[in-house]
């Protein structure tokens, strides 16, 4: 898969709840491996909230990007000074 195909991919949590789309990818400059993936969250038409996840939180990449974690629908988010949003991902067993 090429990076241009990855960007814009729909992201689902492990329960198949649609979170949003891949909007950015951060690479380690030394190893060339993906460190973090930024998602534009699916909230409403005017929302531009973002969620940064570790590449390790991704279970599979194919027609959809599927996380190995559950993201609660009503997650409390904290807005940073730069306008980005940080969400704590809780791992459920």
C-alpha cells in the first residue's frame, strides 16, 4: 500500500465503530517506520477534532484501518493550546 492510499482511510475501533479518517502520518527519521497516525474524528460536519494514535494501536490495514483498542463514543477530550485534541485510549480486556 502506498502512503497516498493510506491517507484518507476510514478508521474503525476494535468494535467496528467508525472513528474518522487518517489525516497525517509521522515517521521516525532514522528508521523510516511509522510512529504516529493522526485521525480527523467523525463527530459532525463542522468538527475538526483530531486524535493522535501510536502505530502500535493499529491491528490491521486494508480496506479499513482497524485499531486493536476500543475508543469510547463519549470520550472526554482536552484541547491543547495549538487547537489539537488529546484523547486517552483505554484498553479493555
